[in-house]
C-alpha cells in the first residue's frame, strides 16, 4: 500500500509529540508554515492535523490556533498506519499475534465449555467449506481464531483480536492465496487447526499453546517457501517445546 503524504506528516508530528519536541501546551506551527516546512499542500496538512486531533493529541482554540493537548489519562491503542505498507511490517504484527494466541489457546483449553468446543469444530468445517466453494476463507479463518478467544471466557481477548484483524486481513488474503496453490499447504493448515482444537478439547493447555504458536510459525514458513516473503522477514524465534 503506497504511503500517503498525510500519513507521513501525521507520523512525523506524532513522533515530535511523543519525543517531547512538542510539549503539552505548545502551539503547532500554522498551516502555511507546516506546508512550507514539509513540502506538502495545505490540504495534506489539514488532513494530517485532523487525524492527530481524532486521537486526542491536539486541540484547537478558537482564533488562536492548534495546540498540543495534555496527555490523556487513557491513550487508545493504535498502530502507525505504515504497518500496512510491507509484508515485513505485517509479519511483525503476526509475531505479536503469535505471542497472544499461544496464551489464548492455553486459556481456552482450561476454560472452554463443551458448546464452545463444538463451535470450534464448526468453525473448522466452515473454513473447508469456503475453500471448496472457491472462496479465500479469510473471514472463516478469522472467525475460527476469534472463537478460540471467546472460549477463554475473557471478552478482552476477543476485542484485542478484532482490533488486530484490521492490520492482518490483507496479509491473510496473501497467506490464504499462497496456501491455496499447494495441496500440501492446505493439508498442513487443516492438521494444525485440528491439533489446536484437539488440545483444547483434551484440556491440554501446554499442547494448545504449542499448537497455536506452531501454526503461526508454520504460516510464516509457508510464505517463505511460496516466495512471498524472504526468510529474513520471518520470525526467527525458536519453536517452543511442549512442556508437561
């Protein structure tokens, strides 16, 4: 995804706020000054400033200008929009997801109900049905991982995974497209999903953790084998040992 000028300017101004170069109460340079300083149009400046305002980092004072806002008591979670611009950056988000989903699967093994476990089985079948019908299966795959989050009984995990989805959806389309080109990849994915669900059903927290982490590590390896990313962009973490 090409970087927009407004994204670049918003990131630069936000970095100045985060570093303390622009402190709470400081007046932002005028629209004309920012336009000249960064070599962009005034419409780009307005869009960038509005984006930062929407995050609560800037505030306008009638007839006076735009100022750096006091630090909020609760700052919303957000990623730099540039995270979407390369597969390497997306792999970094996948790495974050891997850390989260390992523990989520472990908690699901400890807490899931029989009804939730049956739902995981249905979610797996929905992925196979979508692929057999010629669809990419992205929505169904994400629903499967959300269902694991729901099986923890902690709604915060579900909300966090839903937040990450906006950064992962296009990357998952690439992943699913890569897997659809090779029957061995599809077979591996099905087996990995089954391993996660089997461990959850067996109340094997360590096994569920290892299966979930291994699934995401294997997904990165399939991207390497498919020529989608270079090995240097894939996570280099060692595969976890199964601990009992």
